[in-house]
């Protein structure tokens, strides 16, 4: 969707600029008005810019229908406009580039804000629908196991979709998990890993390398999850403890986001 903006140079006059996509667009006539040159001069410079390979015409020009014209009109994007500006009037070219950069920055920020608000609105509606589906699943009228199973699948798929969308958008928040949780001992953890390893190897889904410890890393991890800060548990919920166990080897810069995602998924399973 295009938007019309008025550019007013410091030394007077104005030019109507089309904002579309992630660039600004002008016709040859408008470029001539902007730089106060004959249209033939602008045509010559544009032709040289494309012939010399400075810019690719196909990606910097588009044909648009405008009111009062019975055929498409060629519009040139910001890169082409600035290239012409440097050839005919560097001062006006610099002023327009500075103005255009600010306009595009504001436009992109506003677009991101609107997209984020739209997503949150849609997510809220989807969560409301999800709650209705879950309520329906508990209805005594829905007695068929197949029907209940289908509702459960839809519910879990939708919840996972919402979480992954929020993960992509950087909108995940800390969930309200289940307080508490007792960490198993090092011996109990080793015993569980040994049992899991034997089961996976029996099914051909793991090799002898599975579950091998690296020094005291496992003991240190369990100790960290059991620590407290000012008398309060550093990891106060079951979900947070489990999430930290699952992402212990993650890249530090991504760790907190991954933990938050897993926490939300674990809370959604309850």
C-alpha cells in the first residue's frame, strides 16, 4: 500500500513523494522539479546510470498507474533519485537523502509497531478461541474418545503455534510456573540417564556416546539449580529448573530466550 508525502526543500517549493514498500519513488518529472533541471537532463542521467551499471534498472524502476494517466508511469526509487542528485545538484541531493532516510526510518519503526500490535491482538483472539476449545473438550456431551482426542490435538497445536510466533517476534514473557520442585541427587540422575541410554540403544536410536559425562559438568549444573539468592530459590519453579537442564549447552546469547520458550511450553502442557 502506497502513501503520499510532501517534501519541502529548505530553499522553497515542494515535491509530492510516493512512499511504497521500503523506498521512496518519484517520476522523471518530479525528479526534475526536485533538482530544478530540465526533464531531458534527468532522462540523460538516468540512462547513463543504468547503462554504466551503477544501478540495475529492473530493481530500481517500477511502472505504476496514477490518476489522470491512461497508461503506467515510470517511478524511480530512492537509490536512483540520489544517484541523479549527485550528478546535477549535490546540495539538494544530500538534503533529500537526509530527509528520505528519516522518513523511511520512521515508516519502518511505525510498521513494526503496528505489526506487533496486530499480532498481539490476533494472539489474544486465538487464545480466547483456544480456551473455548478446551472448555468444549470437557463437555459431558463430547463422549467419543476420538472427538476428545481431536480437540486436544487442536488445542496443543494452537498453543505451540502461539509460542513459536512469540519466540520469532521476541515477545515471550516469563510464565506463571509451578512453584517448588526438588532436584534429584547426582546418583539418581545418573541412574535415569543409564536407563534411558539402554532403552534408546536397544531401539537403535542412540550409540554408546550417549549420556557420557564431561568432567564434573553434570554435578555443577545440578548444584547451580539448587542454589538460592537472598534466601529465595534462584530457580523457583519446576518449569524453570527443567528448562535450564534442557538448554544447559545452549549459546549464552540465546539461552534466556530458549529457556523462556521451554518454560511456556511446559506450562501449556499442564
